[in-house]
C-alpha cells in the first residue's frame, strides 16, 4: 500500500508538491502560533509568579468586620489598624491544628498607652505672672498641623488658694513634659518569627533580646498594675515637634498690689485678657516626637535607649518623705486609654474614572457630649472609645522591657506590586493627588500619621507583647483582631495551589465561623479616597491608596489559560477545515481514479485504507517538521518549553490530518465503479434553487446549487493540477 501511494505521488509531482506545501504551512502555523501563545502565556505566568509570593496567604477576621468596599473584592489598606478583637484564643488554637497550615500568626490590637515624657523642670527667678505656651507641630507630609495651648500661673506673688478660675491663672507648673500615645499590640512570638522573621530583627543593643518561653504575664495586686514583657519598635513614625516657652507677662505685679491687679485681670476677662498681654521670654525648650518616644521608653523600661543598658537610679535617703518613695515606686507606670476603631467608607463617583475606577469618601463620626476628652462634641474619622467602660477601670501597666526591634529588617514584601497591609510594622501609604477643590497636586504628596488614634492614618504599634498578656489586658475571651496564615504546599501559581488555599480557607470558616480572604495572588489596586472637612478644618482632598484587589493574579491566570485554550481550539478548527477542504477537493479530482480501482476489484475498505495511510504519512511529516522547528527555535533562544507541550504540538499536527481524512473516507463510500466510464463535469447532477434571469442570478444559483461543489477558480486549478 505504501509503495502504491509513493508511486502515485511520484507520477503526479504537482500534487505531491502541493501536498507538501500544505503540510509545511500547517507545521509552520502550529509551531508559530503555539510557540507564540506559549511564550506570551509564559511571560504572563512568570510575571504573575513574581507577584505570587506574599507575607501571608490567608487573613482571618471576625464575623461582621467586612466593609462596603469588599463588595467589589477590594480590601482597604487600613483594615488591620481598625480591628478591635473578635477572635478567641480557642479559635486560634483550632486554626493552628488544621491540616496544611504552616504559620498562623495572630495580632491583637490592645489599645493606646497614654503617657507623658518628663524632661525635667524649668527654674524661674523673677516673681510675676507667667505664661506657659506649648506648641505641638506635626508634619503630616502635606502640611503642618499646629495645636497651641496656653497656661497662666503666678510665681512667688499672689496666693491662689481659694481663688477661682475666673482670674485666668492656676497653680505653678514648671514641668517640661510632652504628652504622647503609643499603640500596644499582642502577638504570638513563635508564629511571628516564622512569618516575618521578627526574631532576626532584634537590635544588638545591651541586653536586648527576643521573647522566651519564660517571659510571662503578672498582675501586681499590691500596686494594681499589669506587668508583661514587651519589645519596642526603634522607629517613631510621627514627625512631631513640641515647643515649650515660659514668658513673664508685662504686668507690674508685686506683693503690695497683687490683689488689686488680679481683680483688674478678673474684671477684664481673666484668661482672655491675659492672652492679649505681651511678655518677655524666660525659657524655651524644643523636643521632637522621636526624642519623646525614646525618653518614654527609657522611663518605662529603665533601660537607656542608646546603649540598652539598665539605668541605675539613686537610692532614696532615709530622711526623704514616704511620698517620694511612693512616687519612685510608681515610676514607669502608665495606663491604656483608647481603643482602636474602623474607618467608614461611602462609595462615590470618581472624578477620573479611567485612571481611578474605584472612589470612596470617608464618613466622619459626630461625637456626643458623653465622649471622653477632646473628642466630645467634635467630629473624628473613627469612633473614639475607651478600652474600659469607665476611667477608673482603665488598665494600669508597667511594661517589662526585654528588647528593641528594627521594623525595616523584617522579611516583609517591599514589592509595590504584591505588598499586603502590614500595619503592625508600617503605616498604610496614601498620596494626595488632588486638593479639596479637585485641583491636581503635582507632584503627589505622601501623607504621614499625625499621632491621633482616630485620624485617617494611624501609626503602627510602638510596643509588642504576647497574646497571653493581651488577653489579660483586654479583659475578655476574644482579644485577637486578625490571624495571618501561611499554607504549606503553595509554591507555584496555578489551579492546584488555588485549590489548596480554598480548601484551607473553607476549613477555617467551617470550624470557627470566622471569615477568610485569600490574599496570596492579590495585587494593589489604586483607589481614591476623599477626606472631607471636620471640625471647621479644610477638606484634605483626594488621596490615592493601593488597596488590595483580592485574587487578581489567579483571575488573570485563569483568563490567560482560557485564552490560550481558545487559541489552540481556533488553530485546530482552522487546520482541520483546511485539511478537510483539501481532502474533499483531492477526492473529487480522483473520483474517476477510485472508480477505476473499484471496477478492477478494489473494495471500498481498501480505498478508505489508502486515504488513511496517506493521511498518516502526511501527519507524521507534519509532526516531525513541527518538532524540528520547535527544537530549532528553543535551542536558539532563552525561552523554554515543557516536554509535554513539545510532544503535544507534533501530535496535534498528526491528529489534524487524521481528522481531516474522516470526511473523504466517508465520501468514498458513495463512489460507484460505473463512474469510470461517465463523462462530464465533476458533479453529475445539480439542482437550481432560483430561476436564472441574468448574470448575477446565474452566479448565485451556481454558488447555492444543492448537491454540487462550489465551482470556482480554486477548484478548477486544483482539478487541472491533478489531471
């Protein structure tokens, strides 16, 4: 059979040449299209693979903590700082026991420690009325926020005993102190070390070290405060300056006229009048927020910030009063006052939808009279709250310093294309791109935290302790705010890894009732946030932030896979149709030849076998040619192809010719031996669907004729080449 096929091809070289050209076109087309598609797909997959790794694979949060933004699979960049408990220690332990979980690192946002850093006291010499002015200037990256407070007091003149506030003065105040807040959070040291290498970020400063199993929590019942181990962040994220001045007012006051002069002050408006009086500066001190934080740590821990060595305090003498001894015992004790809270967003139309398709506006909170401190009857971006129901129940703490850590040395993804919110160690980023009037800001300005726990951006924790301590300090059985999970066996991007992640996330939800989000394979999505005016302050404007687009990489991967499959299907359909068309034309041109073979005793099955063998031979030629082309391409390029893809390309070409032989083989069943002695055109019969009345209708009837092959120059050419 093969010899007969070869002799037949050799006698009709034109037909053989056309056959080889067609096969070569199929081979080249397959190689190019599949190779190009595979190269493009590989480029996309490699790019996605680079973004695949992240600090954590799954984030677990309490039920009800989703915001309106997550309806569009967007996770806000500030979500960690706003969570305030909701996950119990038992749920955390259950998650750790789930098969496939490599790391489960909890974070418990405890609250803000309210403290004052003492830089000593001022010494005044002249008697008189003094004005203490404290100016707090915070550089938020966009502008300077200033808060000025004034306090008046008499020095060595006029006794204020039994005097009211209507005089505008108070008790003498010589303290050079700076007020600050520091966020305290709880972690699992072992899990945090596995997740981001926190143990490797401990600074080699004095006796600084990481947590040990022996570091435990203790409540001092005699003194009424909590003692627990902490490690301290060496970065101060608030760019703040505190300026303290003491001025002697230009009031001619002395012991003789003090009562008369102060009555005049009272009648003139008290403190409002004193604001208008000039004075001469007697003292000025300026401290930065970083200096205040370091001094606070030294006070709280009893360790020198620069050296890490224990600060030795002078022993109290026996003749010192008991009050001084009590004060010394209480040194380093402070309280946790404010708890964290979430931001509220409202979706609004984007001013530039092509660039920022997602746009939201902050919804300020209007606080009532019952809200504590400076937030009463004021607006804030987060809802203020105490960590306890009353001030008297606020936890008093005396942290036990064990070490310093450098958050810049953590193994956290710094790639802007794959970074996830890690507000435990760095603040969320935000850029001002348009002001409150919608005018572009060029270049964009980076917003920084201002130290206010209820502002738009909050600063990361300054102190970290253990989950055990967090549970005792918070005072309820659900202290954990979120759990960041790493899953084993998830190394390469693909359906297998995604299936593992979805299975683990589903298991967590089923066992604990908590909510999960697969963050691995997510990518930043720039979104606009409009920060409106609050408390008669101007609107900050439009801020651009990298929100987290959940599951974007796996979506792109699936779309790419579908596109690649579509291309392969299209190539296969086009190639099969081409081979079918060529086979049908070849069959029609050889119809009499096959009729002669039938008339001399060939069976129809033999003719079918003949066509099948021809298709196999040509298919093998296509497969070998494709393999040679692919081998040459990949030997001379840096790209690579899998063995499976290499083999499948050749087999794909072979399969095309096998499928292309199906229709011609089926058509040979209709050939009759007597057709060998018939004369005429290719088709013996034809039927007209329309009456021929002109050139156009004749042409249309020819094209639409039922039972006949389309008569066109291509078929005529093919027919002539065969005869």
